C-alpha cells in the first residue's frame, strides 16, 4: 500500500487557523499554536490526525517536514529554560536538526532574541507587563470573573507563522528598548544621589586613576541607603601602575601583617 502523501502547505495553514480560532480562541497572525496537546487545548498534531484521518505518526512527520523546509510556512519553536529557540535542519549533520536563536534567522539581534518568550496561550510574554500583574476582570454570561495574568509557557514545542513571529520580534524589540531606557534612568538617578554626596571626592579618585594610566571608568559608586559605597578593581599591571604612582608621591607602604595585626590566644594584639 502506497504511503499517503502530505497535504499541501495551504492545507496546514488552514488547519492551524481553524485550530487557533475554533479551539484556542486565538489568531495565527498573532499567536503560536502548540505542537502537541496541552492543558489549554489540542495541539496541531492531534488536530491534523483527526481532520486528515491519518495516524499521529504521519501527522507528526508531515508537520516536521513542513517546518524544516527551506522556506517553511510556519516555524517550529522549542522553549528551553524560558528561551525560545527555532528548530532547523543541521547543515553539519545530514538528517539532523539544530536549535537556534530567532536572531539566526536574521530577524533581530541575539540580545533581543534572548528576551522572546511565550505565554501559556501562545501569545508574546512580557515579564515587565505580566509579572506580578493584577488579575483582569472578564465577563462570562454577564457574570464578572477574575482572570489570572498571563504566565510564561513552560518548556515545550510550538508552531508559529512568519507573521506572528515578526510580531513577537517587534514586541521583544520594544520591550528591550523600554527595559534599557528604564535601566539607564535608574542608573542616572543613582548617579545623581552619589554625586550629591561625594561628586568632587570621586572626581579626585578618578584623577588618581588617570594619573596612574588606569581607566577612570573602573571606579564604581552606588548609594546604599544613607551611605555610599565606592570601589575599583585593579588587574595585572594596573596594580603596579598605581603602586608606582603612590610611591612617587611618598605614600608610606603598609605590609599585610601591619594591616591585619596578629592576635594571641588571649585575644590581645601581638
């Protein structure tokens, strides 16, 4: 008996659309759909198995071939430790597959790709908007009900159209820019506090580093409550450079034993 051929790509997209709208109440232009069954609904494998009247093995193989095509109608996503990866053919292993970041498709930079995540319903997950969010109020048959905030999807496999993936990339790019801007604003606020307390003092310390031919940006300071903590790290020749400068200005050296007096068994200093 001849093996049944896979339906055309258009049929798979139609099945994805029907699965999303009829059973998952989502849209394939904005959401990913689960590969297999999840607690939130049926996956595409079982949907195709039922509607194409085939075996699960055939449905699985058809989806795999479609997703691994050179120009796939949808991408195969794998979530590993919260990071969304794309399963592609391994060019170095005939017949094998490899998991790559979305940035490897040329859609964004690696930093943005590392922030792409899914909700349990296949939507884009934004930790800044969703983490610790209050439950939303929804109305079911006229009754107000509390809907929990979106949660990050656990490790698993999903399928996503190029349109939905492009939307994810755009949202991840916006979220990353917003996160960077917030971090810069927070750092500027901390710097303002430090400068109001010790601005001139720190300028002298940066001048000391510069005189020793050490990058003044190595100096870091931050507020800690009512106090300020500052420090810098010296590496290799920088240690010698600063020591030579201090010796030139006549600073008296203190050896380790003098800096940490030994204590006898009675607790008195030696």
